[in-house]
C-alpha cells in the first residue's frame, strides 16, 4: 500500500500545495531512526501509522494526550 501512495505523491509533489517535503517511505525510514509523526485522526486512510507498527516501530503518544502526535523510534 505505501508504494502505491508514495508514487502518486512523489510524482505530483511539485504540483501539490503542501508546505513541507514529500519523501519516499522506505528512504525516509533508512535516513531517520527517530522522528515525530502527526496523525490526528487514525482511520483506514491513515496507512502511515499502521505501516510503522507493521515495520516494528515503537510509538509513544506525545503532547500529553490524544492529540495525534507520536514520538516514533525505528528498531
């Protein structure tokens, strides 16, 4: 699933009105072993959160509540 979504976003990133960078999932995980993830309403369309768990990431809620902020560490 991530590859399909990644490819569309990566191809269109110069055209999308997104402030920030769109990076390939696998390349990002190879480069960053710890990072913050903001995922405010996890649901079926929020594949990133589920995929990180499948890939063995350890996630702690950040911000002191259920605000959608996670401290992610890749094992």
